[in-house]
C-alpha cells in the first residue's frame, strides 16, 4: 500500500510531511470524518480523546492507565475496545 505524504499546515515544508489517510469513523448513529497517521510498525492505535467523545465513547476512569512512549510519552492513555 502507498499513502500520500502531507502536512497539517501550509506553513510546514515538505520535510514535515507524514503519511496520512482519511478516515470515516462510526459508532452507532455517530460519524466522524478525520485524518489518521499511518504507522505501519505500530503495535497500538491511538484515538484522540476528543474524537472518542464525538463518537459518544465513554471512558471508565477505573480502568487501567496505559503508559505510552515516544512522542506520546507524556500523554495519559486509557484502553478502549473498538470493534470493526
């Protein structure tokens, strides 16, 4: 598969471009159009909290907190199962 490399802002140059793919996410009667970052080596997928809220997801704060690394190392992550 090949994905188009693009930037998120016109002020960025071509070296800031990353592989992105348009996504249409659905949960029950809610639909959110967004752009996803392609990371073919990832072992976990991250759904931004704001998009989860738009989809009507509810995170139970009593569940486990995941520890992320890399660029997301300072972000809190709570597991949420999503079926396709």
